[in-house]
C-alpha cells in the first residue's frame, strides 16, 4: 500500500479496476483506495501483466504492505514478480562519489586584468521629468 497522503497510515481497497491476467501500462489505474481523507487512484508503477491481487476489495491494510503483483508475463513464469505498488521511500543519500558541501569547489577564474577585455561602462539614461 503506497502512502497517498502525508497523514495516511493505512488504506482500504474500494474496488479493483483491473483483474489478474490484465495487461497494464505504467500509470494505469489498478484500483481505488480510500484513505483517511479521500478516495484516490492506485496506479501501476510499471508495465506488465497483473499477476495476482493480494488484498481484496473492502480490506484495509497498513502502508508498505503489497496489494498486488505485476509481472512481465503469465503468473506461472513470474511467481517472484514485484508488488504492484511499492511503499513511498525516503530519498536515498547521495552516492559516495558525489561532492559534498564541505568539499571545495574549483576556484572561479580571475577577472581579466587587461583593460581591452573589459566591457565599457554603461551610461545613465535616467532622466527625471514630470508627467503633465
């Protein structure tokens, strides 16, 4: 069961819109889920075949529990397919090779010391006049 709102702790499957054996595309609505605040759509996170429904309509389950299995072919071939929705995950930390804020960035180039490489000074065009 994915987290569909900040305050959601569990969700109830209102009804399934797809059945086992149906081909689904990423973003297709699989089911309607009742949360603590509203009824929301449960979308497929990947394309494939809806292999198995793990939670029936009317059942309430906590965040993170698998509700269905989507595979790339028939159920017999993909018994270990992933759940239809994965729980919302916290962003992973940056890879170890990424530069952190405490590391020094390369120094900016020095401005040109040669006067012919500098832009001319801008002239002021600010003329104050009263509008009649």
